[in-house]
C-alpha cells in the first residue's frame, strides 16, 4: 500500500527535515490527495474447499483469545483491517458445519500509530500502542482520537459572496446575530483596503446543526469494532449548535467540554476544561473513549500530548503523533512554529526532569493527586 511507505518514510526523517517538509505546501497537498490515511488491509486466503461451500472464519487476538472477527463467506478470501499493532493473532477456517478448522497465526508490525478505519471519519487513530513508563506499552482499544463525528453547526459564506455584500453595503445585515462581531472585523479590514487581513473563509451565513458523518451502517460498525462508550467532544458551543447527544447514538455518553489547544492549555481558560476532561479518563466505566474537535488536529492534538506524556511516551513519539495529522491536513499553517512549539514550551517551564514529570506537575496543578495519576496509568498501561 502506497501510504505505508509515505508515512514510514516521513517518520524516518530527522526532525529538522520533517519540520521543513511540514511547511512545504505542495508536499502537504500531495499527502492529502495521493496518500491514504487508513490502515492497510490484510488478505486471508485459503484453498481446498468444495465449490460453493460456506466457510466460517474466526480471528482471535493472542494470548487472551479475544475474538477480533467472526463471519461467513462463500469466497475463498477476505480482507480485513483495524488490527492492533505489535499483536499476534490466530485465524481459523472451517468448511460448512464441520468443527475441524485449519489454523494459522500472524503478527502485526510494531510501529505506531495504529491507524483505524471508520468510514466517514478522517484522522482517526488509536492513542495506544507506543511504549511508556517502565517499558510498558500503552493499551490499545481504550482511547481513540479522531476528527469530528459530525460537521460543525454552520454554513459559511464564500469569499466572493463576502466581497459582493461588502461592496453593496449589506455585509453586517446579511449575517446572523452570532456572527455579527466577526463580520464587523471583516468589514473594518475591507473598509481600510486590507483585504489580506480579512478572514474571508470563516464567516457564518447560517447556524444549523452539523450534518452527520456517520450512517446506520458505520454507526453499528463503530460500536461493534471499537465499542466506544464515551464521545468526548472538545468543540465550542457554536460548533455544536443544536446537538443534544453523540452522533454514535443515545447509548453512547456525549461529554461536551469546549476546550483550548497549544499555549492556551496553560491559561485558566485552558486548564478548567482539561480538568473536566481528565475526570472522564479516571472512570473505567467510560472506556473506550473517542475524543475529538472538528479536524482532530489542534485541540485534539494538545489533549493527546498530555495524555500520552503522562503515560511516559517519549518526546520523539509525542512529536510524531502530532505531526502525523499532516497526512490529513493539507494546510501548511499546521506546522511546528506557531502550534506545537507553543504547547511544548509551556510544559518545559514546569518542574521535572522528564516530560512525564512535567506533565504530571501540570495535572497536579489543576487539582489532581498522585493517586489520580497512578490510577490513570494503571488503566492505560499494560501490565
């Protein structure tokens, strides 16, 4: 699969080279249009059955024997994905009603991130898989990070529409009340002839509940494959306008906690929502959890840094986890200098010899205890 070589090649580059690539607009666009952002499928094929026979296929994770897949087919091959990384699986095939099975085993590559496929949801991957404190691996299948499960609750004007309304003197009266302050800023710059400073891409024409990115089939698949119990939505009230629950369905807990990102995580406005978020991760009943903003890049990336940092994931892997979003986000402004570096700089000011210690001090500064931190680590680190 082409995308495997692309992101592997990127991750093998020295950090300085990756930073340079991230500001290359043409390279970023190529990643978005030509590079896949989903896991490679594994083909299972067999011979020796009778024509028209029905085969029963089962795949179990080892050593615990948890069923990963169970199904029937009249074909002599199937393709599956979403396997955990660095994991051994056993697969078996039975013909018809016979109980005799042909078995085999395979092991997946030990390289994070663990990309996962949920049709309609971009930028989705497992937070787990990397090695943390004491050489223990962060558990997979517990915390997922993704883009939004539905679109933001708004419809935007096109730049040409904004310029036309401004020329006609109708800009302020043509936006809903919630957008009037933003429209006034755009008008001010256009009045002054400073078009380059006016934000012509984020002026809301209409506020309405965001369109669903899931359908009945993908909703059912998400619950069966990932078992998500909590949908942690980091978006603003406006982005979630009209929402009353999770797009995954009423049986999934929707925790709506408008959050900040990057340097703002160290402000009072960033610490307060983080406190609410972290409480969710201390309750085992909430797992598995999927957390997201709209793109799964900034607010999501900042929370992912703290969670994995607290688990002892290395600085190099923390950086890569953030950078990998570039494969889904073609905007060259999503780069280190104005985003990731501000997040890291705030933590570097805190006491501690390692990033794990610095992040732990951050978590304790907002009211949590050493016991809380150890509980989270016990939940998320393999024994």
